[in-house]
């Protein structure tokens, strides 16, 4: 199934969210947009050890608290309902690292990659 292109506006607002999370001390080891064919939409995925360290519910609560303090534009786009927190030990994170290795953050370019079951735009990915 062909996916729609992730528009520049979403890629840029994603960087704003990532900056806010970094400023708040919310550790992110990787970030990528993934196309969901069933809903025909894009979803932001964040690879974070917080998911394992404090548990899923607490990690999502922290995420929402940070989002609530951000710009209206970020609050309008993101919530715990529109972001997926991924464990660095998850199958998907491991597959991304095996396939692409470390991907350095580069704001001038977001890499389009193809995952086995759909498409993604990769911001960055750190080693485990």
C-alpha cells in the first residue's frame, strides 16, 4: 500500500516536541514518524528507556505533563494518544539499529526509510 508523504510541517513540529522533551530531561534515544496504513495517518514514535525504567503508564504521564507546558501548536498536534513510546529493547528498535546503525541528528534532513511493514521518517537513532 502506498503511503502519503509526511509533510514538512509535521517534521518541523516534531523537532519542536523533541527540543521540549530534551529541555525537560525526558530521555529520547531515537525518534521517527511511521505511517499507519490502517488509519492512513502518521504517528510519532519515541525510543526511550523511560518506558522500561518507570513503566509505560508513568512514562506516558511524564510525556503528557511536558506536552501540556509546550506551545499551543505542539499541544494541538501531540498527546499521549498521538505518540508511541518504544522501549530501546523492543523488536522494532533493535531492527532499526541493525539496519541503520547510529543515525546522527540532522535538522536539515530527515531520512526516509522503509520498514518491512510500512514507511518511516527517521529523525535520529542512538546506540543501545
